[in-house]
C-alpha cells in the first residue's frame, strides 16, 4: 500500500477517535442538556451516531491537513523574499481655487 494512503487512513482514524472523545465529553458534561435529550429519545442512538460521524469528518479532515502540511521541508534560509527599495516621488496635481463668496456648497437654496 502506498505511503500516502497509509498516512491518510491513520490520520482519518485519529480524527474519528478525537471526534469520539469530543462527543463523549459533550454527553458526559451534559452540554446544552444533550445527555437528557439523547437518553430520553427513541432516536437517541441515531442522533449520537450522526453527531459522531459529522464531527469525525471534520476532525479527520483537519487532522489529515495538519499531517500533510507538517511534511513540508523546513527552510533554513531567509524568508519573505528580497526587499524592494521604493522611492516615492510627489506628483503635481492642479486644483482650482474658488473665490470666497462663490462656494457652491455654501450657496445652495
């Protein structure tokens, strides 16, 4: 089996294990009265399974993304590229001056 497939399967299993721990803590600490809702409903097992599965998808994706990004080579050289020296020069702009009694915004009727 290719190494990348092994890496993917391992990290997906880790993600689903983390999701199981997360859902167990949600139920144990009775967050938002979740344990009471699940334990008194006839569809409680399905709700817990769906909660675990959906969180497992998210945690597995995050776990695999972290594992892939951790494979990047560590650079030892300078980072950020080469600095570019900017020289700013003023640009002349012509502006018309209004006479003091003829401002358009002040003489509106």
